[in-house]
């Protein structure tokens, strides 16, 4: 019954790869597709799918341009994305706080 | 490339319902099936599947007894489960710390 038990963590952000994307963009401002791919160790297809999911949610702005005649894709968080990520981080912090509060007191082996 | 980008969050715990189960048991010691179901708002089937997953991973001890001739199931974390949950919480804490560090400095809108 208690509503506190399961925080309504944003499913869109909670998925590990997307959490990685959001974290990097929250820290790094704007990143290219290949930077994200390199940092996260994802395949092209996998990264594309996750970017599309975040873009559809309105969390991500994707800009396609050309550099030396090659397509160049950059991603950044939208204001909504930043707000959602901060709310998510607040919830994680609360989970950590509670877990720390309930840590077993004994020091044993 | 940077290994820090995507912490290797334990998939078994990261799923939201299982994170809820682990959190409750880390705090509450031992809980019955119906207590968990009530606190998490999960269906019987859904809770059963997640408990089985955690049990198979060695994170959860499930005890079946009878109370007033009715089956009574209780769950608690194993020492491995507690260790895994604490490692997971450490990682969440690190994610929160980094996100706080990279929060946009302006006080906007």
C-alpha cells in the first residue's frame, strides 16, 4: 500500500543505456553520435534506437548536419530532458538515502 | 571509450520492481509475499516472476510454510543479495554524485 515503496522512476531514463546517454549529455552539453557510441560502447543500431526513444519523449534534441560532406549528428538534452533527468536523479538520491538508512547495523564478516 | 560512462549496474537489481523488492527486504529483513505485493502494488504473477529471478540469482531466500493450513511464503535477502544490493546502491550514489557535479550552474527561468 505504501506509496513510498516503489518510486515512480521514469522508465525512459531508468533503462541503463538511456541513463548513460542522459548522464553524458547532462554533463557534456552537446555530443556527437560517435562520441556517445564510443563512450557508451553501444552498437550503431542500439544507440540509434535509444536516441529515438529519448527524442520521441521530448528529452533529446538531435541535429543532423554535414561535416566535410559526411553526415554529422549531434545530440543534446532539451529543457524537458534536463528537468526529467534531474527529477530522476532526485529519486535515485532518495533511494540511496533510504538504503543507507536501513543498512544492517552489525559490522560482522 | 571511458569506462566510467556507463556503470555496470546489476541488471537483476536495476529493473524497477526488483529494485523495489530488494529495497524493501534490505530495510525490512523478512517480508511475506502478501506484504511485498501490497507495498509494491504488483500482481501475484508479476511478483512471483521477479522473486524467482532474484532467487535464481542467489539474492533471495524464499521460505514456504503453512499458517492456519494456508501456504505462507516469506522472503529475505541472502548475504549475497545484501552485498549485491549494497554494491548497486554504491553505484547509484556515484551516478547521483556525478550528476550533481555536472548540474548546469545557472539558476534560470
